C-alpha cells in the first residue's frame, strides 16, 4: 500500500470538538475489539460459516456514519460487522447473530453476512459480490420518488468494483440524479488478488467518469479525511445533484475471511501499515497532542469498550438457539 493518497478536495478542514473526536475513537475501538473477539469465537468453533473481519478499516465507516442524519440509509457487502455497530446496532444482537442465536438481528438465521435493522436504516449485509449496489441504488430511487432528502450510502469493495451491475447502477443513478454515495472500500486485495493485478484502471474513484459521476480518492486510514470527504459527498447528494463516488484507500489486517491464510502478501507489509498508518493509533496520537485526553482516560475508554464486547460475547453464548419452527418463518410475504 502506498502512502496516504493525494486529496482532491483542498477545502479547509472543519474544527471538531473534543467530544466528537473522543466519540470517534470509542466507536472505532468498539469495532476493533468486537472483531477481535469475533475472531476468537470463530476459532473456538462458536461461529460457523463465513466470517469476514473489518480490522484495519474502522475509520471508513465511523467517519462516514458521522455525516448522516436520521432517515439516511446504509447498505454494504459481507464485511459488515463494523457497519452494523457504526449505525448503532446493539453489539449483543450482532454477536448473537454470529453465534446463530434467536436474539440475533436475523433471529440466528442470517449469520455474519446477512443482518438487517430497519430501525437503524441498515439494509444488510449481502453475500453476493456487488449485489448490494443495485439495491442501494433502488433505495436512493425510493428516496427521490418520495421526495425526501434522505441519502443512501452504498458500500462495496475493490473486487466488486469490477462487477457489471455496478456500472448499470452508475448509469441509472446519474440519469435519474439519485441521492446515493457509492463508497468503494479499497483495501488493496479482492480476496487474494491485488488491485494492480485485477484492474486496468486502479484509481477506482474515476470509474464513474463516463457516467459524469464525480469521484474523490480519500485516505481511508484518516478519520478526519474520511469525514471531510463524506460531508462533501452527502451534501452533494442531498442537494439533488445526483450520485457521488468515494474511493476509500484503506487496508485490512486479517485475511479476506477467517479461512484465508493471506499468503499473497508479506507479514512485513501488514506490520508496516499497522506501525505507520493505523487509523486508531493516528486518532489516539491526535487526542494526546491536543490534550483532549490523557493516557489514563484513553485506557478507561478501552476498558469500557472491552466490557461491552465481553458482555456481548457472553450474551451470544448463553442466549437460546432458534426454535426449529423458525425454519418456516420469514420466507414468504403474502400481499
């Protein structure tokens, strides 16, 4: 991964309060600790199926979620636990779904990749690569049809950026001026294939050029850069100007999924990013530098987060499993 990408927006960065920055830190840390515990539970055999961890990419979803207001929507692919937590979904319910319990957000039937929360305007978690992009475009169409000012954040990865339905969605979104922000989480590797090996145009924010959709490349390891770009993109959509593309240059520390040994990259590469680009450590340094918090306060935040995650993990193991009769529910809607 290269150094931080050049910003295309030269506007002055907003001043955020200390409370805002501390809130971002806690949210990112919650995702990190939650995912670490999920990895442990998977290793213990308590989580079955596929499990894709979000460790390393926390700044993207926390920064963008801070740009939304009630009524806005979020949809993503299968690396989705961080998105759920950032939208405000209960860690207990998310973890319980991972362990297949009735208290999970999909009653234990969806697992890691298929959770939803209408209350939080979170529309999944989708296991088919790129499938969420036309759905997110459809959500934006509904917002425009109903004449609301709601915006839909539609997340997908660098691998999904090569899927055909993405470009059909781009065309319709610009044609109808739909309020959708397409967020490309470019973590450098589509499963095990680097962007350079799979994409003729590696600057993915340019993918909307032929559809006249503006785009911007963002340092996805810097939460302040993410928020700045997010405010611009969401504002663009809310003003009725149509879609916007944000390419978040980020990095995942773990394999594509828990079954991936990640032999396509060196350990030194990962450690280099952890040591010099980690989003949480970057924000921690800023909090200390600006004297917004000291080491003791940040340790207290970490302790609080670990307690939340430990409670969620315990809840996910003692909650009852779904009744077998649940096999016959949520499979048909009679109109």
